[in-house]
C-alpha cells in the first residue's frame, strides 16, 4: 500500500512540474508544441526570432488569431541558458491580452540576464473568474 501511495504521489509531483500549458509553445530553436488541439486551431504562434540587443537576447513572436471572434489569451517567455536550464522562470508572470477576430499581435521580451541563449514563447487561453 505504501508503494502505491508513494507511486501516486511521485506521479502527481512529476505532472505538476510538467511544462505543458494546455496551449501552444514555439521555441527560438524551431520547436512547436500544441498541447490543446482545439486551442491550436484558434491560435498560432509565428515569426519567432531571437536577436542580440545590448548584450542581452531579445525574443519576439507573433500571436495569430485564426477565428473571427475575440479571444483572451495569456503568453509568457521562458528563457534558457547554454545548458538548457531555465533562467529566472519563477519571476516571469503570464501576460494577458485580448485578440480581436483574425488579429495578429507581435509580442517581445528581453532575457533577464546575458546567459540566455534561447527562449520559448507559451500561449494559452485565459479564463476569467
């Protein structure tokens, strides 16, 4: 019984730390991940670019609405160093925006320090309380 409980607890911890957003992710390395197929039909992330700016890395991407109705979405940039470790991920919050029908919105952010070598842009549906 203890092994079963320990196994369930471990699985819960691992899934709680999983990087899934129930949305869309696009990385500066060309990787694209869609965790929610219905949301992936409503929103795409395009034009991912990274460029140096004053010793820091600036990341940009375009959030594209594929539907004719308004959508409220949240986005966030996650930065990684040369070893693939996240940089200051706890200090970065989700930003909420409203996309009008078929709107394209360019978003950008600057890395929190000069160690960043790549980024991922996450977009998910925002739900109001």
